[in-house]
C-alpha cells in the first residue's frame, strides 16, 4: 500500500504562483508513476500532469503546459507541482495519485490517491 498526502494549496491572485507537494509513504518502492489531477465544482476530475518515478519522464495537459512543472525528489519520496501564471480557471481541488504499473492520463490507471488540497485563484 502507498499513502499520499498533499499540501501547499491556498488562495492566490491571478498571475501568481503556488507549489503543491505530495508526500508518499508505505511501499514507495512499488511506485512506477505519479500524477496530479484536479476537480472543479460540478466538473469531472481531470488530468493535469504525470511523471515516471524512476526515469523522470513527464507529460502535461495542454491547459497547463508551459505554466505548470511536475517534478519529484526520490530521496524524499515527494512529488511537486510548481504552478505559475495561475488563472481563475485553475481553481479546483488538486489530487495526487500513484500507480504501480501505469503512466498516462487516465484516472483509472492510478490505484492510490491523496485527500486533495484546495487551490483558489482570484481574478
């Protein structure tokens, strides 16, 4: 089992920045990839970014490409999401997720989820 805990959410003005963290514990040696998803009120949970835990390969949703950067610190078992040039439409609960054998944009591929952290961007 893998446990995930997000932190770093908050309220920021449009154009500002935030950095989210996701700390993994438990069987972290089994992690193949981790990702960030977000869910706005009344909307489906959507893919934001993903990273292969060992290789560091990354992939982003078009809506955040060039503004968000996903990274990880293997020694600390922690994944990050640096969010710059934030827009009101980025407002959502952000969830981190981990998989044992999947790297991609589908929610169903990730077996472990954190509890989420709220990001609110004011205009």
